[in-house]
């Protein structure tokens, strides 16, 4: 059940400046969270930011009662989380939203996971679930420069298959867009499903690829959220069959064919953590 | 305390509307109530104000719709709602079964639209009152246009008054040129109580792109940032219209905020934006007010208007420093 959990910060681990993992003790949440779900995180006693921030749960260990988040510091909310010290409390409202769907995925089939930058955040837990179900696949991870891919260290031993890297400037992996890298492999990859998370321009490009190749896909969308549980109606995304999809309630995991990409303006729906 | 007050120390009357306690939740920040059932015992609240209901379902504005600001936020949701029929069929029966005191917030483009929604609600079971939203800054028509003119306010309230026997609250705009005149017009039109205040029109601009952060351009400012402004407005209207029941709204998130609005002259309050960051806040405020009143041996009713009569105060002070 959704609840507002008090959670103790156990440790943080930095992959590069402003790119880190935060692990909290939160036994109930650790036992309830499904891949792709998120929490609204609050740091009590602070004035700024005023609203909570949404974080996908990166990994959960029910045995140890721990949940982990992968975070890139981009504004007031993430900066406040970066400054939290081990032994201090946060509040985690969750589990919120729907989850990546593994039902109907044929036994032993292969999947593709496509991440752009900090969009890699929800995928350790998804890979854990895929491994547990005996599925394998490939991980496509892109960023602007090599420093965006520092998180690839977190995926060592996590991916049940091969990892392919791309950067816009060619400073790590292949030069170019991760969506183009994925498209080349997808044509012959035999992927039964594509799971993706990243900025809206990446999603828009990927939506064209999966439509052309007729691949089943699930995107972890993230519009700026005020509440995270379907009340403020701030996080809407233009829909193809209804005017708007409420990202926190109908998603955050949405199939690309439900989104009206012609109405998604470049980057404006990407989370602003100011 | 009267004997009745000592038995039910939190009970208040907002005109003809009897409330178990003065803690309500504000329209637009509490969905249709049911979204909060995991976090709040809804039946223990004084009541809830629904998302603004229109005759037809309404899609709202294009994103981006919200933007955080210092100690608050701007929103331009644009009154997205499921429409009055869906509310009556899908939401109200479940609220009724939970014992929730429901205040239906209503809006429209034209006077006729408001009247039609109020008529649709008139015979519904389990509705305690109607609140007219004449103060939404985020729609092209209706909304704040009614609230900004005392004449339009008076005319609309009169027509709605004629269409309903239910307790009628009117939610006023802090953006009105003369709030006291608008309040007077709503009272004279037949309002039983006034909800003060809706959001303040504001704007945020992205310094890099120089474009407004909200697709609507402007938005309504809410949260703790507006509380002193709202307290002043409640105080001012309480003084200008003695005896008129007022419901205070604006940045309430702690017990001391509730006490402040009651002291200013509000008989009840609505918790708004705080519901977003802490979905359990309204229930906690009921418990805290209960503990406060029993600790002091005082009723909620006795907390109302205590700031009045402690002055002289100059309400126009501040403008000239």
C-alpha cells in the first residue's frame, strides 16, 4: 500500500561529480516496490525545494530492507539530496505509479533496455527481475559525453547480456545517438520487448524506431510532478487517444503509441528540478 | 465554552453548514478526495472541496502546467476535471460510503453553465454544500472574470442562489481590484459564506530561453509564500463584513497557520498546496487542533476572530512603508 515511509540514508556512492547512488533503509518499501515504480522524496526541515521530487527506485533488496536511487544533481531538489548525510532521514512516499510489464514476455526471450543519461536510473531493478525470470537482453546506454556514462559502472554484472555505449561527442563508446545504435541492433536483434528511459527527444526518436520495426515497447516517462499521486495534474503528457495522460497515475510506464509525439515539444516535458 | 462546545469542541458552523471541525481541503489540491484515502481518514476531516466541476469533462491546459517557486508553486492546470455527471456517478457514492463531508466546487464559462452544474448537483445525496469558483486565473473565459467585477459576481451569485437550497460558498479572487467590494457583492447576491482566497496571478520566466515556464504564460501562486497576503485579506473582509462566515485559504501547512487564520476571522480553513508535499497533512491538522483545544480548554469557535478588537490597526499600512 502507498505510504509515507521514514527512511534512513545508509550510504552514498559517487560515480562522478554530481552523479551518485543513495541507499536508504526502508524495509516495507523494499519489499513492495516493482521495477519502474517511483517515490516522492521529501527532506524534512528544509525550506527549498518546497515540493517533493520524484525518483525511480533503482534497486531494492527486500532481504536487507534497502532501496537505492541513482541521482544526477541538476537543481534544488537533487542538490538537497546530495547534501544529505548517512544517518539522516528522508521521507519516501510510495510505491507510486505502474511498473514495467514482464507478463506475456515469452520464456527465454530477449529484451532491449535503452537508457539516456540519468534515464538509466530505474534499470538495475528491472535487470534483477529479468534475470530472475530467465530473460536476457542487451543494454544500450547513451549520453552527451563520457561523464554522462559514469553510471555504467553501476551496471557491471547487472546486465543479463551485452552493453553498448554511445556518446554524442564520441568521448565514450560509439559516436552518435543511442537510438541509432539501438536501431542497428534491433533490426536483427529479435527483441521481444524494449524498455526505455531518457529525455523526451530520445523518446521521440526511439518511438519512430520501435514503430517502424513494430516492436513492443514501454517508456518510463517523467514529466515534472507536483504530487506524484494523480492529484495536482501537473505532469500531463499529450495523449493520442485522450487529450492528456497523467504521467504519475497512468504511468510513468507508458507504451509510446499512447503518446502524441507531435505535441511533445523539445525538452519542455523533461523534469525541471529548479 | 457552552455545554455543546465542551462536548464537541471542534464543531463549527459556516453559515448553515455544520462541520465536525474547521479543517477542510482546498479545491484543486485534493482531487476527488478518494486519491487520499491511503493517507487520511477522510471522514475525520471537516470536509473536502472537490476539484472544480464543469458541465462537461474538461481537458485543461497544455504542459508545462506547474512550476516550483520560493515557498510555493505556480500552476496553470486549467480546471481539468471529469465533469459533473462522472463525479455524481463514480465519485460521490464512494465518498458517501466513507462518511465524507463533501463540498462540490463548481465553475463554468457562462452564468448558465454554473447554474446547470448546480442544478445537476441539487438532488444528489451526500453533498453538504456548493462552492463557486469565480476566481480561477487559468482559463480564458469564466473563472476569474466573474470574480474581478463586483457586478458580475453579484449577478452570478444571485442566479446560482436561486437554483440551489444548499449552503453556498463563493471562492473569491485575491486578484480582484477591490476584494471587499467583491465580498460584499457575493454576500448581497446570497452567498452563505466566502472562501478567501484563490491563487494570486504570477509568472515565472526561464532566464535562459526568456520564455514563460508555464505554457499558459501566467499561473496561480500558492503555498506558504502567499499566507501573509491571505491572512490580511481574511482579516480585512472580516472587519468590513462582520458576521459574514469566512473560510481562510492560503499556504496553510501547520497548526499555527490554522490558528492564525481563525484569529483573523475565518470560521474554517482549507488546506491546499501542502496536500501535494504531504498527503497526510489535513488529517494531522485535525488531530493537532483537537489536542490544542483540549489542552487549552477552548473550543474552535472561541478561536475565531481573536485578532479583532486588539488594535487600532491600519489596514492600508504597508503600501507606504
